[in-house]
């Protein structure tokens, strides 16, 4: 099997595939393509490719100085179980453009062990974190396990 390469060139992203992945995810079910395109525009994106086909995606919302939020980590079924999710998140953590960032955050339902292995942990002071959700989002989140 050919190796998987990582690339942060947005011009080679398969936006249609990314949209399909995210629209089927538990965190953004049914998301509109235009919203995915807008998210890509405002983020530092990373694609994973095998034989020219995209098999993974992740993005970081960041100022490249003090804070980064890693989001939308998706690995195609054909590439799962090979450590690619951890590799993609590690790419951000280890990349020179992210050096010195004081806080890199992410949210996951079921991959805590994957990300703990590269230094992520529960918030030290969770009582300080707040969020503001768009109408209806809280209802969606409450129905999920």
C-alpha cells in the first residue's frame, strides 16, 4: 500500500469529499457545503492523500501566536486504524507555525486516548470555559450520547 502524505495546500483539498464527510459526522450532521467552504477559508487546513485521493482532513482555527482550535479531524474509512488522526493532529502540534502557541484545544467524543498520547488532556480549569451555541445546537448535543 502506498504511503499517505500530508499537505496544507488548500488548493488540492477535495471540498466535495470533505463536505460529505462532515455532513455525515456526529458533530456537524447535515452541514451545508457553503458553511464548510467558509470554514476552510478561515482555517489552516491539512489534507491527507494516498495515490492522489484525499483520505483525511483536519483544520486549525488559529492566530498562529497564542491559540489554536483543532477541528473536523476526519479519516476516511479506508485509512482508519493506521494512526492517521494522531499523525494529523501531531502535524499541527509540531509545525513551526504553531511553535510557542500557549493553548491548543480540541473536542472529541471517543478519541481521548489517541490525543492524550500527544499531550492533550482535560481542561485544567474547566470552570473557566464557556461556550455560546447557535440556536438548535444545544438541542442536538443533548440528544447525543
